[in-house]
């Protein structure tokens, strides 16, 4: 309910959405600000002589507690009025004209809390069922998330293990023949791992091209850090072999280029295999001539015998 005086001195009391006067006339249809009740109806109106028992009880309690309407502070409390519990809130507003307005709000607790008190056990049981359902759902979500994480981790681990094995094979120069063949095989579905695999394939192709012009032993030693790529010279004793095909120039004039190419490839592959198996290092091709050496760049015991043995095998 609200008590305030208009500038004309009219005292208005509102309770439960209706306006009451000392003579119990209902002025609910009137707007008290634009169409206030007659002054005669409200000139003797106070919370004490109000015909509404709840307002009367609230006014009596406020006056007994604070002794004056002007002394009522801002208040939020639970109060028993006429045997029923209410939430009681008060506030005081002073206008620029110096008019003090006391606002008092009463809210009956029974309609709000009564249902809860009457159904406390069922409400708690419903809460328990809801919590149980939420816990089960949360548990299922956590299990599914863990399974997904394990599967993804397993797939990434397989891809990274394959990549690590490929790097070990590159370090040993165990390359697959052919430009489009790779040590990795299939590619990963994960973007970051796939980028690493593309870099690996580019490195692999570069090494395949490099070993065609530089002896594999030299490349392997450079990869292992046994030899520097900087210009340097060291004096040592080596066994050197030069070998070419007798009458190669005449042969070139007599057979087709395609057949000559196949013949040269077969010859060079067979001879190079003997050189490598004997521990020698292929230095270069000079047309149909092969230059190989032993005891360099890697030291070798009895390199003279190894070089002669390779020549005899050729």
C-alpha cells in the first residue's frame, strides 16, 4: 500500500490494488493522481483506523517500531501480520517540494511458498531425478569425448610414427626408386601432420636427385655429420679405378640410340653394384667411363685388395 499527500493535502491509501476510504467506499476505478477521491472521504484516513486489517496491522507495527512515519528507514523483512507471514519492504522518497512519500509493499508468502512446503518431498524427488539424469548424460558425454580423444591421439601417433620411421630411413639413404614413390605411403588426414609429410616428400625427392650426382657414401656421411660440405682437402692414399667399354665410339655408330641407352644403363648399374659391394665409392661417370676409388672418403682396410677384387669381378 502507498500513503502520500497530494499538493492539495489529499491523503490516499492503496491496498491490494483498490482504494479505500474511511466510509469503505471503493474508488478502484479512479486514478488517484488525475481523479482523486473527495477530500472529505480521506481527511481522517490513517493506517490505524483503516478498515483493511492487513494495512492496519502493518501500520501499527511500523509505528510501534519506529514511533514516527518520518523515522521509517528502508526495510526488507519477513513479518507476521494477522497470523500470516508477509514480506514487508519500505522506502521513503522526498520530492523536490519537500514532500515525503512512504512506500510500503506487502507480499503474502503463502501463495508462493505454500505450494513448495506442501510438495517438498515430491519437489526434492523431482530434483534428484533431474540431477541423476544430468549426471548420466554428463557421464556419457565425458566417455564419448575421451573415446574420441583416444582415437584421434592414436591416429596422430600412427602418422607421426610413420613420419619418424621415414626420417630414419632417409638418414640411411634407403630411398625408394621412382619420383612419385615415397617411404611414407599413405598420407595423414590431419592438416598439421599432412604439412609435415609434404615437407618430408620434398626432402626425399631432393635427396633422390642429389645421390644421382654425388656418391651415396658422401651424402650419407654429410647427413650423419661425418663430413662437412665446405671446401676442404686432406692428403691420403687411395686406390683408383678407371673403366670404360672397349670400342664404345664404334658401337655408338652402329646401333640405335634407344638400344644404346638401355645397354649403357644396364652396364653402369651392374658395375656400380660391384663397386658399392666391395666398399668403394663411385666418383663420377665420364661418358661410358667409370671412376671409382677406395679408402676415401671413408677409411678402409686393405683397400688395394678390394679395388683389384672389384676389377676382377667386373
